C-alpha cells in the first residue's frame, strides 16, 4: 500500500471525512489491477490518519432534550425480529410488535412465529389497549408497509384495513419520516431492550409459551425495573398515567379484514416481500398501484389485486434474500407473441397476406417497438369500414409509409374524405329532387302599420 501513500494522504487532507471504503473504491477506479482487500485499505487509512494527524471529521446529528410528554398523550409503536434456537434443534425466526407509553415507559409486546399482517397489527393494538386499560391521544409509527402505503410531504396514505381501524378508534396519528428512527426513540430502545434482555439466548418451544414468558418478563423486568431515564419504575408511574387514558367504549372485531399485507407494485412488475421480488403479470404496474399478498400454510405466496379479489399470481415462498421469483406466464415471449399479435391484426383486413407483408415492413423499421406499433394500428382500425382499411393499407404500401402513426394519419384522411363525399352526394340528391337546404326556411313576417304610416304621410305631403 505504500506506493499509494502520497495519493491517499492528499485525499484525506482534502476530504477529512473520507472513509476507508471510499478510499478502496477510488483506488480500484484508478488502478484496475488493484488486488488489495477493503479491510487492508481501512487499516492502512487508519494508520495514515495517526501518522499525519488527520482525524476523521464527523458530522453528528444535533439532539436536543425535550420535556416529557403529558400523561396519556402518546404511544409509540415499532416492529422487530429475532432468531432463536428451538427445542427441535433448528433456528426459529420470531417477530414482535412493541408498544410503549411515552410518559411512563410502560410497555406491551406481542410475538408471532411468522411475519405480521395488517390484521395481526390491528389485533395487537386491541390487546395493547386492553393491557393499558385505555387509548392515548396519539399513536406514533414508522413508515411500515402494514400501516402506511406512502408518504409524500406529509400526505399519508394508509393501508385500506388500517385506515378503517384508524377511523373507528379516532386517535391522532403521527408517521415518522423515512430513515429517522430517532423521532420514535423510546420504542426503538424498547425493541432493543426486549431483544437483548428477554429474547437473547432463550430457547423457543412454541409461540403461545413464548408470549406468556414475555408477558411475565414485562411484569417482572420490562415494567418492574427502574428506568434509566426517568429513574422510576414504569409500573409505578403507569398506575397514575392510566387514569389519563381515554376509556375503551367498545370492542372492535375485525373478522372481515383479510390477513393480507399491502404492497406497492414496482416498475418491473414485481412485488417485494421479505427482501425477494415476486412477479405479477406484465402491465400490472401503475403509479401507486397497491396489491395484497398473503402467505399460506403450504408455503405459498398469493398476490391479490384487491383484498377480496381473485388471485393474480401465486409463487412458492423463497427462503433466500435478493432473489427474483418469476412465473413463466408473466414473462413476455418476444418472438412467438409478436408474430401471433401480427397475425391477429392482419386478420381484420380483407387481404390478410398483404396486411402481413405490410406489418413485417413495419417490424423492420421498429423492431423494438413492434408491440406498440401493432397496438396503435389495432386501435385505429376499430369501427372503420373494411373498404377504408383496404384503401389505407394500399396507400401506405404504395407510398412506403411503414409506421403506425402514418397508417393512422392515412386512415383518418380517408375517413374525412369519405364523410365529405357523402355529404356532397346528399346535397346533390336534395337539389335534384327539388329540395334544398332552404326549403324549410320561412321569411320574416312584419307588421303593416309602419308601412301604412309612411304611405299616409306621403299622401298628405
């Protein structure tokens, strides 16, 4: 690495916040034959900083202490997951949703041995409100896909099921900005505390026992020990805060809510689930298009266009990460499909062979956009008389107009010409039969009194 010392020293002097990983990348960019590992470069950069006294400049976020929120004001909610050793000798992945009252730090948690669905989230809310004995004024969430579809400059779009629940419970809702976990730091710390203190090194038997153990832990430790910040036991503070929560006037049962998860369709017509991409039929993508996914007991992922709609795609669940799971029927056959499409379009013409020859000429001109070209031609000939289609085809072949837009223009011209000719013939027929466009018109009939007054005056003079 010594051969690059001067260069790296220059970079560090000009950019004190430069990381070892960036230095490694910049070296690879300039020296294609570099064969040094990134970890080696990081150690070398650290040594150079010490040698030339170039400390790394950090730009930490500035935090400000804020007063404690009033009692009963807010609950923060977040999700977590953990891998546990099970009694069967394998690894079991478990998922948790955590609730914490911001004033007293009183906590509630609920676990599942599968990913949460929107229905699970709503059910956990009801259990948490029962555990707390009331509802706060405000709920704080991260931008989780189970709750929030999108957020743009403060405009929040909730999932359909959670929107219904939110309206029924009538609490205020606050959604954190993306990549801003500190804005709900209380529940972030709660998730970490539960994973490190309760779940770590604990053996998983089944989800029912796991939840019972967690609730016992909450009573014993999570809510029973003195909190580092407030220097009080959350359970003791909660005994006072509980009186400030809004009472639960009715129990909400959401049997009609499907256990599905809302997902936005990506531009490549895939849906992201558990870090894998699952295909949907081509053409499904629209801006902010939402579909609903559900996992089955036989390890299948089903994708529905609506919560109660038919299945639009079904895939085997993938246990890996970053994989593309694609149905063959969702892939476009760019040879057989185009040829069949051309044959379908040619069949609407009187001379199919001539039409096919013309379409092959168009394909030569626009091989990458042939599907779009065929769609334009197909749409333009709908409702057009067969003779006009034939005339347009002949004119395009004669004039070497081998594009869909030119075909459409010729077709429109012939249609206007036909309408004009038809109108002229009708006018000639009317004239020949003694009828005209003025036959139904009547002249204006005026009163005679003004004329009589004028005549009377003329006689007197």
